[in-house]
């Protein structure tokens, strides 16, 4: 048995059949249970480990349907609509799922119905499969626990004699709602299919998928690469019909022992060429080769398109040579990112801001390629812009608005021989405080020919404090 702490009291959280035979129930205090049976073996539950195990089981259930949702701490919802025929029907799917879980050592209860609420009740009340249209008859004899009600609401209903779902179904709805709220009626309507109950899948649903069930498990990288090529060719035909290309792919490897490994691949442009997709996955597999543990082998391999966009074909010729070079650059970037990660290559993208430190944002290559260009009339900017401007000591300057005559930066004195400016930038009033000062930027050159980008914050004679100078960048 397992226990957990609730309101400063240790209570039973899970028990086996032998404990149930002794008359113990969920929620019973550990002290009371030990008083009844001093020899009980009770272990404190590890909720994090239980949650990780449930996530692993949910991963494994992805072989049956991509729509798997978590249900509390001990349950899963699987929407098998449109998937059952792949396993020989709903009964065959349910039997295969239950036998596999039992073979892995789990005590699983399964319910199959046309609504999530009815399936939940069928699983926990031992009804098994409920045929469409038989929900109302099946629910009538069930206890109130089948409606997934809060314990306080359930206790209130039972206190007035409504101990079965059928009694709630026959009771007048308006008085019931006024006294106990809308939840009992909502749960009832959801179970009977009168109100839709959408499920929230734990993972995003793929746009397209292709999978291969293997008669013999594979463990070699070469075998996995051959399967990737085969599945990519199948996806290519589906993408062609949709006039789309894949922007994000995911390779899912189902191990014989139930563990699942996922390998994601993002691309800067829509792709559907199987050879290119295979080459990118080869780079990715080389990068994470140490992290892939085939164990006893993979019995199911799936390739899914997580994101797709419109495919715009183009023909390479003299006119479109620039576009071809740009596409080659995107292929190179995808290969590097597949090997070293999505954050390896970044591109500067203009941002709608006139402040230099906010005018450009570094984005991953694929996101930067999708950004629309922003028209900019900004004057020349330094090739290297400091993330944080560095203080500069100006020993002499043309007052009130001229450039510095000489300045000291990083303990070195520089004599200015040429200067351009000022370029005045006012603070962004919607971000800066009311007393923020303007900046006057100067492009200056010292005697050694080095060029700097300085700015003066504030004006001489117009403010209580003396203006301060900062170094913000270096020109080539």
C-alpha cells in the first residue's frame, strides 16, 4: 500500500487486492489502518516518480493514437476515433492494449465508449466496452463516483438520498442545479453525449504521419536511416497532394520494452525531398548517437510532420540563380542546426525600434527566415555593437553640443581627429521613465585611424547633472 499526506494526516493513497480484502479503503488514515491491522506494510508514495511513469505510459500509448491526454494522477484518455481499424477494430485494439500493459506488469482497467465521461466511468466501474446509444442504460446503476464529482458535492447529493446516477437523471434539473450547482448536471450531460467534452492532448497533433510496424526489431543506425528514407517517400506523396512542405519533423522510435525516443528536426524552409530529409536526420543522429539507446531494439518507427507550410516550387536558371544560392544556404544551415542544435546559427532581424540596442534581434535561422523585412532608414551603424554601453571619461568637448576633443576608454587616452554628428535619439516614452535623457551619438576617429561610436547622455547647461559619455560600438 502507498500513503500520502493530506491536511497534516497520512492517508492511504493506493492499495492492492489483498488490502481491499481486509476492509481497507482509499483515504483511510494510516493510524486507523495500523490499529486495525498492525502488520501492514505501508510505503509513502513518490508523486514525482508516479507522474514520470504515467508520462512514460502515455508515450507508449502513442502507438495507438496521437491524441493521448492525461487524466489526473492515474489515468489516460485515448481518442481512438479513426485509428481502431488499423488494429482490426475497437475490440481488437482494446485487447491488444490491455494484454501489452498486463505483460509489462501493470494492473490496468480499460473502458471504451463514445464519450470521455462514459469511458471514464466504464473503466473505473468495470463495465468494459459500451456500445453507442447504451450510455444512459449503463450509467443508471452506477454510483455517484462515476460522474467525476468533487467529494464535497458527492457527499451533499448522497445526504439527500441521491446515491445512484439514475436517481440524479430522474430528479428535476432546475431544483438540482439551484441546490448543488451546475457540475453534477454538466458531468451527466458530458457522459451521455449531450454536451461535448474536448480532450487536451499532451503533445501537439501532427499534420501527417507515416509509420512502419516491424516484424523483427531493429537496433542499427543504418536500419533506422533506411526506414527514415522509406517513410519520407510516403510523406512526400501526401505533401505533394496538399501542395505543402514540412517545416518540422519528428522521428519517434518505439522500443520493444515500451520506452519511446523522439528526435525532432526543424527546417528553415518547407522540405519534402526524401534524400534531403534523410541527410538532415543523419546529421541529427550523429549528434545524439550516444543518447540513443536501442535496448532490445525498436519495433515501431514513425515519422511525423509537426508543422507544414505552402510549397512554392522554383526552377533554377540564370534569372533565379540568387534564389538557388539562398536555398543552398538554407540547406547548409539546416544541416548545421541538425548536428549542433537550433540555437547554433542565428540571424539578426530588424525590430521596430529606433534605439540601437533594441533595433535588432537575434533569432534562430528558421524563425529569422520566416520574418517579414522591416523598412529601415537608419544611418550607418557600427559593425560591433556592445550589449551594454561602456562609460567613457571625456576630458574635453565642444560645448554645448559638440563632439569630444579627447576621451579615455579602458584606461587608454584617445585624441579625436575627425567627428560626425550629432545624431539625436529621444528615449521611447512608452518604455523609458519620464526623466530619461536624450542621446547625442557621434562617429569619431582617433589619430591611429580607429573609429568609435560614442554618445552623450544629457546636455551641457540644461540639466542639474553633468552629461555622461558612453562607448556603444566600434566601426571597421
